[in-house]
C-alpha cells in the first residue's frame, strides 16, 4: 500500500488537473509555459478582466509531460490571439530571453492581460475594503433570565457585565467547529466550484481557521475533520501555544481525519479521555469508520469540590439513506457518555455534546436527542436524519436496529452498566419511593421493542430559525446545499428546561446557557460567496456558546 504522503500527492495532482479540465470545458483558455533550465511544464489559467475566475495554478505545481513532447517546440496557446500583445505577459517575458521564468504565487494570482496597468495603491485599498466587506456579521446573543428570551449584544464581554451576580459560579465557553479536512476537500472538489482555487489551499485556509479560533477564544474546542498530518505538525502545536491541551481520535479507516477536543489548561484539568470507534468488524451494520471522543473535565478554582463536566465530540456518518447506522452510532457514543459521566451518587455530571451530526433540525434523530425518546416503528431509514428528500432510502428500520452482540440496551447504555444500576435500584427501592424529587437514574422495565431512550435531557444552544422572520439558520454551505447539521447540545438545569420528561431517567442537567454567537441565513452566506470564502476558510461555521455551572 502506498504511504499516505504519496497518496496525498496523487490526490493533489488529480485535484488540480480535474479543476483545469473542467474550466477548459467551460471555455477557459489554458497556457503552458516551458521553463528553460528545468525542462518542466506548468499550467496556469489565462483570463481577462471579465472572466469569472481570477486565479492561476501556482508555478510550483509541475506536471511532467511525455518525453516526446518535451523534445518538441510545442506549447498550448490561448484561443484566437490576434497579436503578440494579446499574449500573456509571462509568455512574452519567456520569449524575450532564455532566463528562467519565476514569479511568486501572489504575482501569479494578480497576473492579467498584458495591456492592464499594475495595481495602484488605490486598487489595493479597494481590494482590502472588498475583503473586509466579505466578513460575516455575527453578534452575541445572551439569555435574559427575566424575559426568558435571547437579547442581542455587541460582544461577549457584555454577557459578563449582565451576569455580575454570578459571584463565584463557574462560567465557560464551548466551540464546535468542523474545519474541513484538506483531503476531503480535494476528493470532493465538485462541492466547491464557486470558490477561487487559491482560497482552497491549506496554506491559505489554516491561518484563517487559527485566527478565528484565537479571536473567539473558547475555553473548550470540539473540532471535526481534523487531518492527522496537519494536526501533528500545525494544529496541535498552534493550539498548545494558545494554552490548550489537545486530545485527538483519528478515524479507523483510510480517511486520515478525526475529532479533536481541546481545553484551556488555565480553566480545566483532565480527569479522563475516552475515544469511541463506531466500526465493528463482526457487525455488518457497523462497517463505517466514524469516531467520537468523550472527555471528563474538572473546573479549576471552583468552590464545589469534585465537580466535573462531560464534553462529548463526534462526527456521525453523512450518508442520508443510512439512518440505521446513524442511530446506532449515536447510541454507542451515548452509552460511553453514560459510562463516563455517572457519579458516585448515581447521578450524571453536566454534559455538553458537540459535533457534526449530519441531521437537520427536528428530524427523528434530532428529536431523539432533545426529547430523550424515539419510537422508530415504521420509520424509513432515509427519513431518520431528515436530509433525504428523494424516494430512495424508504426501507423500514429493522427491529431491533442493532444486534444484541453490540452490548447496548434500548436505553443507550452498556447492558452491564444497566444491570448494575438495576441491582442498586432494587436495594434503594424503599428510599426512592419516599423521595419524590430523587435525581437518580430510573430504569423502565416495560417498554416496546421499538422504543429508544437515553439518560440525558438535552437542549440545543440554537433555535435554528431567526426569531423575527422565521428564516432557517444554516451552519454549512457549499455548491450543493446550505443547511444546519452542526449542534451544541447541553444538559440544561431544571430552571432552563420544561417539566416534560422525555426519557425514563430523571436528570438535572446542571448547566445554564448565558449566551451564544449568532448564526446566519443562506442568503447571508451567499452574499459573501458561500463557504469557504476569503475569510471563512471552512464549509462550516463555528458554533459558540457560554455556560454557567449551577451549584
């Protein structure tokens, strides 16, 4: 098997070549320059000022032509050149002498037709203004305890000012961000036809991603599509320099990306870290390589001794027609959360659950998370995530969805753990009957075989629609779709949720949401040419929320 480095070089070459070919089919002329000293060839696109594409393939990318072509005085010319002055400036420079043709990527990107004057300072300033104009307008919204509604503020600092009465309570911020793996970008270049090529390179994208992380300054980062090689050489060292400790879990298959959860060491200490692999060799249903990561963190300088917070991070399967796999993957990570987050007194610690769930708001999978229950009888596998609108994927979910050999119950808990909790419940049965407000886990014995439950009463940080207009918010946008698939769920305290109980487990979440960074609409994103663009360098937006740990 070829090394990952060699495979990556092959993908990059195919990516550039396919992109050039697609533009040729759309009538974009292609130039080929022969470099005298190195006897190698480089392609670049030549467009005039009216062309919709203003980029060139960098000269450092060389494509070796067959030997018989190298020995011939052949070059590919732009269509219908009327005179020498119509030729690109780089070609005229080559014709004037035998010196090597070199220019920086910046010069190459700014190269246009020969009769165009060099960019003036005024031109450069206009470009800077255009770049700034592409910035998405996102603001802080904080939850007003009096009105029970979200209120818009200019910046996150005002959230702190409006919560001065918090005293010694522990506040922290959490970000969820799918940063777009470079390999996945290049393997799916058809999703980014609207983007200028140079905006899609990792050398351009990473500084933007890092700057965004640094600006938002979250205490906890839940990142998805983190590529292994870039994580080791760039992402982890950069985040450690910002004061983060990083935990990483790579996917189990050939795709070299995974999930990273990072936290500020000035704010938390690590109690435990548990990676979750969804692939099971002996279970045909679980043949996909998605993963998750569950951390147990202890706040520093918090008056309540031994308090912990569970932070879970995952990226579920994309395939819209495999809702059976998505639900099983979700049950697996919920079981690991229950295993890690349970405390000595039989209650769960507060939970923040982040990730790219590849499911739309109010789909059956989403409702299962927020309501704690799902009866899947008669549910088509293509309808579970709400992504699939075509007639495909209409096969009904099997009963049960996953085999007993997986060892996970209908309560999305490990069966061994559930049995142990059942025994403890029997011992305390008399005490539980006399305590109406008990917060211990209650296992329901009588249940339909199509009933799924989980132990956490979760709320979504975002409402998914603009409050005034009702227009949907979106978290991801590319050439084919704009939709919400990214979420931050949290276990809300009793004061922050309704009295209706979704699961058979009674659970006080222990977290109050203080504020969030607002989302935008599809129209807002296309106003800045979608995602990625010159400022936002992923096809997903970062989600950010501020929480307070309840006493």
